[in-house]
């Protein structure tokens, strides 16, 4: 099993969520997050003053999936969230040793 964490633009969430549901992955955890990457934030103007916004609003999507489904999910997230501009986000993939469904006590792939 693998855990996929994708940090994307908030305005792309609905598009990505709908695409993942079409693939058969409706279950996910979504968190509002703030941060910056290599661009170090953005400069904005308001009422004639320039100021720097260091932490930009993003959304983090987390899914735990079977090993054989990782590539198609990563491709789906990439395709639907990519704008071609700086700040499109990142995808992290890590290994999950075990999972337990609290309600039934199921473990492993059955619990996902």
C-alpha cells in the first residue's frame, strides 16, 4: 500500500476530486494548508502599497491506495491540477506498512 499526498491549488480541488471519483477513488482526506516552495511567496499590491505574501493557501489531498494503482492516480492528479505555472504543487508517495479499520477490525488491503 502507498500513501499519496498531493498539495495543489485550492481552485483545482473540485476538478481533481471529481476525476478521482471517476477512477473509483472517492475516499480521501482534504486539508487546507499554507506554505511556499521555490517561489518564496508572491508580491501583491493593495491600496497603493506593495507587500509580500510568504505563505500561500493550498489544499492537501491524502489517499491510501494499492501499489498497482499508484501510477494512474498520480497521473490523474497531475493532469487535472497542472496549469503550467509556478505553484501548481507537489505529490509525495510513501509506503504504508499496515492499516486498520476501526469499525470492523479489518487490516491491510481490506481496510482500505
